[in-house]
C-alpha cells in the first residue's frame, strides 16, 4: 500500500529533474545545475570569454533574436571554426583609427570574431550590415561594426547594463559552416 503512494511521487520528482539538465559554462567552467526556469545565467558571469583559433574563412551574416532568458547574436561563418574574444569595455573604438564609436546602452561588449568580414579570395565585403536593434530586445540596445582588419572582425554591442553573458561556437548549418554565438542575459537571475 505504501509503495503505491510513493511511486507517483517518485515519478513526479524524476520528471522534474529532467526539466533542468546540467549545462557547462561557456567560459569553460564546471557544469552547473540549471535553475528551475532553465536559465543558469549566474554561471555565465560577466568576465571575458575567449576561445583560441583563427579561421581563414569569413562572416557571411549576423543575426540577432530575443528569447525567454537572453538576447542572442549569431555570427554565421563560412570556413573553419574561428576563435573569439568577448568582453565588457568602457568604449568601443574603430580598428585602425582608434576613434570612439558611440554605442547606446548602459554597458558595452566588444565582440572580436577571429575571422574576416570579407572573402579573402575575392576581396568582396561579406559583412556590410549588422542587424538593427529595436525595442523588441530586452537587453540589446545597439550593434555597430568596429572593424575588419588582419583576420579579426570587431563588433560593438550596446546592452542595457553589465549583465551575465556567454559565448560559444556551434557547427553548421551546412558543410564548412560554423557559428559564433553570444547570449546576454535579461537579468542576473
């Protein structure tokens, strides 16, 4: 009799545990248990995130979207997986000239993708436009191209405040394509 009462409770607890899988910090930290909302943003932190590597490919396009936990920017890359360096900075400056580029928001993320914003075989500029940031984004405020120089592409991202973020790479879509993804949380919790 007691077993029949415990079985539904055990099934309920097991089902709840599968809703929040462990996720690894994009900065290479240990796996952490997700919060019940599925948004483990405390594990992301606001310190720089980097990955080594330089890709002879180029950025095809940049996409931005908003989700339940964070706003996301995706860099579609043609070629091998590039490294990246993403960090908060006091201002965004243009590569080469060092001129300050005004960027709306309470904080600024400098995103450097270790690949070109142009096709090195043809010279064709492949990264001419960045997505327009509008009021549908809870965290993003502005996005600007800061430079494409010597195999590095720099992008300035204005955000509402200094919030947790993560950066990582994904394969695809398609053969010889990769993505660099940056998520910036809506809140610290």
